[in-house]
């Protein structure tokens, strides 16, 4: 098919590669996420609507997506089929998406992930490690979580954690800065004060 409407620029990296989503007229998929390779001029598919990440479930549309310097893409997508809701994935051109976490998955420390209220952009470093925000049902908390390829999701900080000053955090925005070794977390505290914390990954 050809590129259609609903074109959205998602990201670009230092190599000049461009990440974007678009409808695809003339196909059954309808919506897809692409990388435009600057060195070859080739348009490469990351995922398209209807692709199955696991049996009985299909990817639907992109909600958030970010690409690192090596062309790895962290993206949040709607799910349909046996499992609905939202899920975070790590993908790349020509590779099957790898699930990071989905609605209803067990969160570190108890409770289950819920992403509908936290459709914020992720962070992804050169190593393909991904940080993302999520609500945690049962625990009545919001948290920042971190995942590395081949590993399990880990909690960086949640609203139930105590800060060094002794006040509980209230996360209202994603971490503004990240490197390959640490994330800078912005925490809103009681009384409206804002404090930044460096957390090693």
C-alpha cells in the first residue's frame, strides 16, 4: 500500500532515521508504525495493525513511540482480541515486537499494571532499556518502571515510596532526562514543591 492519512511524526535519531505512524490505504492493516532509513532511503515496518504479538491477540494502533540511536523502538499500542487494553513493546524494523508490560500484568511489589491513565512518552537508551509510567491497581499507586531486554520489569519509584526527605512522592509527569546509566525523576510533593532525584539503572 501507500502512505495515507493520520501521518504522525514520532521521533528521529542522530543517524537521521525517522519514526512515524500512518494509515496505509489499500491494505487490511490500516495503521502502521514505520522507520525511514536515512542511509538507504528505505521505509521499514516496525508493526502494523493486525500483527499478533501472541496467540489470540492483535496489535491495533500506536499511542506513544520513541526510537533510540540504534533503531530500537519503545512503543505503546492498543490490543484487540482475547486480551484488550494497552501494552508496551520493544520493536525494530523487521523484528517481532517484544512485550515489556501489558494491562493486567503483575507489577513489581504487588498490584497490576494499568496504562489507560498514563499514556505518556517512554524513555529508551542506547542499550534498549525502557522507562515508562504506569498506574498500579490494588496498590492505588502511580510509578515509574524500568525494563531491560531479557529481564523483568523493575520499579524505579512509586507514589507509595518514601523520599529521602520523608515525604511521599506524587508523580505527575514522566522523567525528563535519561542516560544509559541513570534516570532523573521529577517528583511533586505535598505543598506543591518539586524535587529531582537521580536513580541508577
